[in-house]
């Protein structure tokens, strides 16, 4: 199987999950650096083709969940199963309050700082250091009861983040992201935390109508990073291991 990181531009953040699963299955951890959706799709194809035994299962986290859907719609013979972890919503109407939910969970000073950094993202003036700081604040807001991070991700890339996310958000805005999901024929399982500010209904409801073989699992007391959540980590890995063994 392969784990597909989020971001965009955050390679290595799935290393903890890859190591954990490697005790029961061979795992690829592609580190994607292209600054476009097509570029990342083709990067992923080349890595899987060169290093994997096709077809395989993909675990896509956050942005990586969307990328896994886009990739499998284009290359359906490469994947036999998709596990979408903490995906963003597939329709724009479910995304309206994500940032507001995050800001409400921060302390006053943190909220002000996060707002300023978010404005810098929108205006394309965010530096790598500032993006790291923004990620730290958002990680705090996204999480219920977070354990220390065991991963050693590569430095985030602001240009990749801005470029790919601009494309991806437009796909959702015009409804094309869900149209792409409708092409998926393999089994799809979405795993989502009930405390994740990305609303679970924004994944469950659209994909239930778009994909024939679709299941949804909601984890309680769990935010955006289930492998780091104190209350959800063990059951998360139990679910993943069960899904790996189930065709």
C-alpha cells in the first residue's frame, strides 16, 4: 500500500503511519513536490509504478485524500482500494465555516496571529517559517487531545501549498471534484474524527451519493490527526489494519 501525505507541500507527515503499518504490509511513502495537481498525480504514478506491486491500496490524508481520488479516477488500474483519512469536504457549501471553527478554538492572541498569517496566505506573501507557524496554530485548533508528533517531515513548501491548493479549491468550487469522485469504481472507506473542523458530513454525504462501494467511519474524541489523538489512536490503527486485510 501507499500513504499519501497532505499539505499540499507537507511531505513526510505520514511517516509515523507508514512505519506503524510496515509491520503488517509493505508500505510506500511518496514524497510529492510538484507545484500542480497534474504534476503530483504524475509524480505519484511514477513512484507507484517503479516501486509498488500494482494494484495497491492508497491511504490519502487531508489533501492527500483528494489527490488519491483524482489519481485513481485517472489511473483506475493502479488502486484496488482507497482509504480517505481526514479528507476535506467535497462540496463548497460544507467548507464555509472551517476557518471560523478553528479560530474559535484558539486563545485571543493565537487567534489574532492566525488571522494575520491566513491573510498572508491569501495574498501570497507567506514565508516558509510563517507557514510552519500557521501550521502549528491550525494543528492545535484541529486536535482534540494531541500526543507528541513522532514524524520527521520535510520542510513545508509555501509555493507548492499555494499553487496546488489554488487549483484544488477551484475544482471544488465548480463542482468538478465531486464529478471526479463519481468515476471511482474501487471500494472507498473514509475515516474521520468527530472533532475535525472539516465537517464529516462534507465527506459522508457527497461521497455516499457519488461512489457505489463507500463506507464511512467516524472516530469519537478525534481531530484531524487520528494517529496522534490520545483517545482515538488505538482504534484508528485497529480499523486501518482491518481494512488492509479486507479486500
